[in-house]
C-alpha cells in the first residue's frame, strides 16, 4: 500500500490513475475474498465494485460490510460523513433494514484544508453532486441527505443515537468535527470508523487529539481504516 502514501497520488482527486491503481489492487483482494467469504456478501461488493463509484479497496468495502451487518442488531441510526458517489452508502442501504441512514456531504468536493493536512488536497477535490447520489440510491428508503459543511449541516438531524458512523472527509478539521459530534451520540457498543487514517496526517492527528482524554482506544485496521468502539453512554 506504499504507493497510496504518495502526495502525487493523493492530489489526483479520484482521477483515472488513482482509480486504476485502486481497482487493480482490489481485483486481487476480491479474488482472495471470493475463496473464503459468503457468496451473497461477495455479490453485493462485486456489484458496488462494478458500479465504479468507490475509491475504497475491496478489503475496505468488506470491513464496512462486516461492521454494518454486525451493528444492524443494535439500536440507533447510521450516519456517513463524506458520501462521495455513494458506494459505502449503498452497502449500508442493503443491510440496514428499517434503520435511518443520514448522509452528510458538501456535494461540492473538499473544503479548504488547515496546516495539519500538509497541503495534500485541493479545494473541490472528490466532488459529486447530490442529485447523482440520490439517483444512485433511489430504490432505498429512510435516507436523509444533508448538503453543506459538517457539522453546520447537521442542524436538522432527527435521530440522537447512532450505532454506526462512517467518516471519509480526508481533512483534520472535518474529522475532528465528526468525532466531537458523534461521540456523545453513539450508543454503548456503537462504532465510529474512518477511511484514510494511516495515509493522511490530518485524519490521524484528529483521532490522536480527540482520544487524548477519552477512555476508548483506537483500533487500527490492516487497511487504511481505524475505528473506535464507544464504551459508555456519556
């Protein structure tokens, strides 16, 4: 995965070369998963892969799938901040049943970065319109969309308890805002998971700063992901 750490690759903004690298590596991962994982799960991930709307690897999609499947037995809603083209949201939709899914994004790409982000990204990078995502997920119910900068965009959220929150916002301030907003709203046993933890300095620092005075510990994945399991309702 060392190639993913290149500043040049990160600057591509979801372009052809970045997609080619991720999809090529993901084909190998998908073949490995196919040799030992449930066929119905693989069918869903393969469909998401073919839709070509994701910058996650196949292993990252599997982790999203596995956590979502496990958390569906828990009370509370699901949230995602950083929807991009809706790939992980589709996985949630296929598993969530009647649970509410709250989807937050600028739908205009990344906002300005701060000094913790080391100049990796550009304003407007990773853009996808709200209408495109709504069309992609049109067959699913109980979805709420929130356009704008998080957490300002969360003023009209109806649910106050969450069993699963997925972050993919790439930047320090956005990641820190996600943690600060959702942490007190997670049920005991609720999971907050992020993409890009070990390849983006801003995302890593946001978790380090946030957890400095918390009882929870970081769980780092072999992918770029990490997660926190909420220990108490406070």
